[in-house]
């Protein structure tokens, strides 16, 4: 069966996400919700069934671009689960309301998260960061705005050295920064009050998927008695893990680790470049979101509140039995 017609805006957004012209969890989520709203607003569907089919098809097109980017399916779920009505007009209005609500919440989320995270930081605290996380930086920014003197030990975070971005942004906030190589982290942990990191995804059991090296840092911090705080908006929660789904770990190109000429000089070797690792919940003290701060084992409660008991795929075409429940759609 042919897919319903898609608005050009949906196809453009999908291409931008796939080629990473649009990147970052919040930016991807915002673009996806906006594309669904455009599809709804410009739809020429004549029946509720046709309208629903168009929105689901648009969602599938967006989802297929980067299925492992957890914020993308979360944005689609939010909008599609709130699509409701017995006429095209009612369905259109519900999608537009849901998209607008999602984008408004997304716009406020980092600010709210930063304020909550800042409350865990005291005047004079020294934090250690890993990689670059706008959510983690937001916590420090709000602490500075509260008048607290905060300093930072920033790990380079190789191979891409995203820690340099963190260092620059913290200096722009007036935060004193000490930059260290990753292997010096354990030596410096005795001089810091918190480890503060972001997350690419958070599983139902409270495990944190983040830039490679996070897990080792958390283990060392636990041994040293340094609390580990994870700053992550709820769009980073991974509801599929409630049903046993595992989080895929991306393997990146070996050229990030070693230059071709160096590889040739060494000889035949295997190069692995995992982008992320998984930190067990026992090594995390608190997960800070825009909804509040949670011990890792309580994240599943928040996940159920936002996504329900199990995971649904509202972008999938309904089964025959499900379709039979909507006889009004053909009227």
C-alpha cells in the first residue's frame, strides 16, 4: 500500500535530521514536533482515517532518520498519543495543540532543570565535568546566577575533545576552569565536590547512557566518595527499556582515534571507537530533570507517568481489529 502524501516540510526536516544538519536532542525533538504540526495544518485528508494515516506516515518518515536518537521517538509519541477526535477538524486541532504544548515544555525544560540542579551545588563547590552537555552547563549557569562561586575541572573527553566546548562555555559564565586529560580524572577527584554529567539516554532501571568514559569516571567517583549528578531532560528517558529493549551503543569511525598514516606505521590493528558507555544506577547519586530530581531507581516511575506502563508505537499502522474500533472514520 502506498504511503499517504507527505508535506515537503516533513521531508526537509527528515533529511536535515538524517544528515545531522539538525542535531542535539532538544533540537531534533522540536523539529519533529513542528513537522507533525505542519503536516496536520496543511493536510487535505477528507476522512479521519486518512488524516490519521498521514500523521502516522509523517512520523514514520521522521523516525527512520535516526531511530537511536531517543528524543525523536519521544517527541513523536507525545504528539501522536494526544491525537484525538471524530472529525478531521478535531484531529487537526488536537495535533496542533499537542505539538504546541510539547514545544512550549521543551523550551522551558532546560531552564527548569538548571534551576533544580543548581540547588544541589553550594557556594564554593568545585565540579568535574565530562564531555559537553548543555543540561549540565545549565545547572552551573543557574548556580552562578544565584551568586554561588563555582569552579570546574573539565575533562578533555577524547577522541573528539568535546570538553573544550564545555570549558569555553563555562569561561563565558565567569567560572574558573582547569582542563585535564581524561586519564588524570582519578587524581583530581579528591579536589572536587561533585561529578556533573549529561546523558544521551536513561534506561528504566536508572542506567545512564552517556559519552564513553562516563562509567569509568563514575566508578572512580564512587570509590572516592564524590557524588555523581546526571542532568538530563525527560526527552532523554528511554521508554522502550521498560519492556526489556536494550540501548544500542554507536560505534564511530576509527579516524577519530588514529590518523591513517599512524595506523599504517603501527601495522595491522583493530580500532574500536564506541561513542557511549552505560553507567549502572548504583554509581549515580541523582538524576536531575525538569520534573525534579530522582534517585536512579525511581526514574521508572517518572517514565510510566510520561509514557504509560508499556511502550506503544503510535506511528505504526493499526491492526484490522484496532481499525474496526473506529467505524466513524469511514463516514
